[in-house]
């Protein structure tokens, strides 16, 4: 499983906008953002800082990041931008130098050297130079300090498998593991006379891993109506095209439920088991055959070692033999692992045009 640069960019922008981060600058190749307090807590790993902020009730200063999705394209664009800026600066400087000097009027008398600088002349600041010379006299050349702290914008490359992108995945999974949403009915329903009835649905996204010495993953998004008990194995298609909001819209009421959450979970698990039972099991038979071949090789290798007369050598061979067989079984034995990625309660407007044969 992998992601393209466009998919990574869309995912990161969606996460930043959802968590309330401030987008400072963006392009097809990068995004510069100032994290919100929620995103800063999840991504930066500064528990002591946020503990101090919460104890002292002070205003937090979140970190800023430059997320680069395509380093080559971004560096080329920045180089072109700097060259254009330098060319524009030179053009302005050339225009200023070629501008004729206008006389401010007649001078009343010759100025002496002790009369002071002319009007409008600014004395250059020499204090920092003197300070640098004093520091240099005692400590040598003092290098400028690096730009650290809240004002620093940290650059990071985001690609599939990068640590920062994995932390964004984990934060999104923790924050969006359970949702409670309502379908937005639109402005017309808000001003109509009769309220609309919404049907509550329990939706769960399951991940099924077909594991042996190879692994394959499948996602099953299944929903069950808590009012009627109908199961929709294509629940993701039901949600597509619907605008969802976390607040209950106006002029809406929710239908009473006839199933509890435990009963809905059991119905979803039964529907998932029915789908998994219909999967072709040839992969498991092939994996079992490879497992038997590996076990036979291990038996042939340790056959003579297990007949060792020395008790210590025989005991060591038995331990290695058992550990090796256990490792091979863990690697080759076919199994299906099911986990729930996220879930939610979705209150949706009933759609009578749905085909009845989709439910089972």
C-alpha cells in the first residue's frame, strides 16, 4: 500500500484544516502552517511544555512547519522565485540611481567641516560593531546563533513512510476513531413546515488481514440501521455525496432505535463473517502446504541432533528445535485477523429509492 504525492498533500491539508491549523502558504509542492494547540499536542511531542502551559494558564506558542511533498519541484520553484526577486531588486536600484537629483534651494553660505552633517543624513549605527569588537577581543569570532524557538519554521519532507506522516496518520486515527454526525438537509428543509425524520445508522470500517508468509488487506465498511435492523454491506456508497455535520440541524427529529449498540455490533460481525466465508480459500491451502514443507525441512535437519547422547547438547537441540518450529508456524500458518479501524453513528435521511436487494 502506498500513496501518491497528490494524495499525501490532500490528506495533510484535510488534517490541518480539520484541526484548525493556520495555513500561511501553500503550493502544489508544499504547505507552510502554524499548528493549532490540538495539532501541536499530537505532533510535536512536547508534554512538559504543554503541562507547564496548562499549570500556568499562559498563552501557548505553537510551532510552525514547512511540509514539502516534492523536494525537487519545490527547490526549483524557490530558486526561480529568488532569481525573480533579485532581478526586481536590481531593476529598482538601477531606476533609483538613474533618477535626477532635485535641488532643495539656495545655500545661504558655505558649510564648514565642523558645522555637522547635512540635513537628512543619518548617522550609521556603530554600537553593534563596537560590541562585536569587544566580544571578539575576549572570545574570538562569535558566530550568530541559530534561529530556534517559536519563530523558527521547521522544514520536513513528507513521503509515504516518513515519521512525520506516520504521526499524522496516528493522530488522525486517534481523533477520528469514533464520530457522531448528522446529514445536512439543506436550507429548504430548515424553512419547511414539517420536520424530517432521520434514521440512525451504526457504521464500522473493518480491516481484514489475510496473513501467512505473505499478507493481503481488505477494508469492509458496513452499516446497520438501529431502527429497522437492516444491514448495508456498501455503507460507504450510502455516505458518498452527503454533507455531514456534527450538530443536529434545525427542523429534524431522530427516529427511535430498536437495536442497542451491542446488538448492532453483533449484526455487523455476522455480516462480516458471511463475507469472509465467501472468500476463496485457495490462499490458505497453499500457505498450509508451504508450512508443511518448512516443517519437514526442520525435522530432517534436527533429526540427528535430537539423538545426541550428551544431555546438554541434546537439551540445547530440543530448545532450538521447538523455537524454530514455533517461528515457522507463526510465519507460514494461514490466519485472518480482523480489527475495527473506526466507527460512528450516522443520522441519515431515509432514501426510498435505494434497491431493497442491497440489504441482507
